[in-house]
C-alpha cells in the first residue's frame, strides 16, 4: 500500500512542486510496475514510462493497484481497438451529429476540445457507437498534444440542452472510458451554459466521478464565461463563439 507520505508527494507532483524528488520516487515505482506488467503481458514493453506513470498516479502511486489497473486497460485495448485505431466508418451516426470539435491550445499547451451537448441524441445501438467515437476522439486529442504535455481541456457547452439530449448510459459510459482507459488525461472540464434541468442528471452522475476527476470540473457562470476562459486560454486560441479568434473545427476534420 502507498504511505501517507507518498500520497502527499503525489499531490505535490500534481501541483508542479518539488518535481525532481517526485520524479525520482515515481521513476522507482514505474520500474517496479513495468517489471510486473511486462511479466504478465509482454505487449506492455511498447508502452512508455509516461503512460505507466499516469496509471500509477490514478491509483495514488500504489504499484499493485496500478499494475492491475493497467493490465485491464491493455486487455480492453486489444479487444476494443484491435487495429490500434477506430475508423470513422464505424461511427457514422456520431460523426453526423457534429457535436465535438478540436482546435487551439490553452496557456499550458493543452489541446482544447469543445463538446456541444445539445447535439447529442440516443439512437438504436447508440451506446456502443458512442463509446467507439469517444475512443476515436480521445486518441485524436492525445495525438495532438505537444511534447511533454499529457493533458487536454474540455469545454462542455450545454446551451440548448434538454431532456431529449439526456443519455444517462452514455454519460456513464463516457466517464468510464475517461477514468478507466485515459486516466490523468483530463486537465480541466469547463461546464458552461448548464440549464437548471441538467442538475438532476448531474446529481445522478456525480457519485461515479472519482476524486481526482472531480477536482478538474468547473461550472462557469454565464456572466463570467469569457473572463473565466481567458484566464486559462489566450484569446487567439479561444473559439470565436466564446469571444475568441478560432473557428470551431469538427474533430473528424481537425
């Protein structure tokens, strides 16, 4: 089990403090984790240390838990993404909804994706296709990251969202994919234009969000929308619909 001291060090690492000490400690744990997972699944030899460290941090630097977590990820990836990428041809309905966009970087160099919640609708077989679309999207966002960057930013825009857009299974599925297969990738989620009726759905979803993810979610007041976004995103990198300079680019075209 990780000690309280390890946990404190990990929190400092997330805050960007005492980095060299953290890295030495984390590197030791990554080596231990790598030795174990490679003995269980040789395909893990192709994975870099940064990925292992993300899984380790998501389990509070507990090598045993992180190793089991990572091995589950590898097994999932081999079955869910057998060719190591999702083709747009298998997610036509999701692409047609035109609800996810990728353009620009925040002040820390994190790619920015915009999700328009009012364009999301369920349909026959939508859950399986939606999950595949998310993997396509997350892979594309991660590929966009500059060297040394591991996280991305999401602007979740709920303007016009109503009960017809509510998709509890989809939301929980998205949360599961993010937390189980892309841990420590979310840098921040800005939820904007959230209507009052959305809060009933939020209360249901909230208990399923892990503590590390909860810290990254910010509900933005409408009157402070532009100023809040500009604190972390330069105007030149902000989508024009929020008072910036960039056009929205559908993720499949980015």
